[in-house]
């Protein structure tokens, strides 16, 4: 069953094709679902769906969906693997290593230390075990940003070089 001549002419209009081609391409690059893209850009979903069917080869669209699914699967796997070694996870590691060191130094139990600072006892226990197993670096001072580290002088101070008068 073919399209009616009126519908065919509608989809052959160069200005309309150009307008909707831009939207279809932007949608494909966005990684959003079709409905999500339409909602975000104020486009009628049913109209957009018709233009996608006209402008995009069904096989190419299926390949794009498979690639998107693969990207989502890889993101989920990365989340499950635990902390990576980027700056944000280093800050988290330093935060917990500092608390573990303080907790051990204080002599408090995990439960008491967590309750006193409104921290998760589960997280404290988890990070303590990571540090003990060598999975996390217990030297949290080394993970601090250079601007937060104490300045250590290697030379003699100028006050010591001038005699007392």
C-alpha cells in the first residue's frame, strides 16, 4: 500500500525535509529516546515519528539502537566495577581514609564514630576493609589538592639568620 499523493508531496517539500532532517540528526546524536527528545525540544512525537520513518533507513535506525544499548550496557558495567581513579573518586577515597584514620586514633567503635558524625557505619566498615586489604591508599594526605597540603620549609627561616637585637 503506497502513500497518498498528498502525503508524498508533504514529505517532499524541501524546507520541511531540511527542518526535520536537522531534528532527526540531532535526536540520533543526543542519545535520548525519541519521546525524550520530543519532550525536550517541544516537538510532537507522532509527527516526529512519521518524519523519522521517512528520513531514516529502518536498518540504520536498528543499528543505532543497538549501539545505544551497547553504550548503556558499558556504562552500567563501569558503575558496578567500583571507584575509578579519577579525581572525584580520589576525593572520596581521601575523605574515607581520613575518617578511618581518625576513628582508629580515637579508639571509638565504628558504630559510635558513625553516629557521632552522622556517617554510614556500613561505609566506614567497607572503607576500613578496603584500606586493610590494600585496595585503597590509606595516605589521604597525598590525595589532597596541592593547595590544601601544609607548606613545609626546607630552608632555614629568615628569622633564624638574623641575630637577636
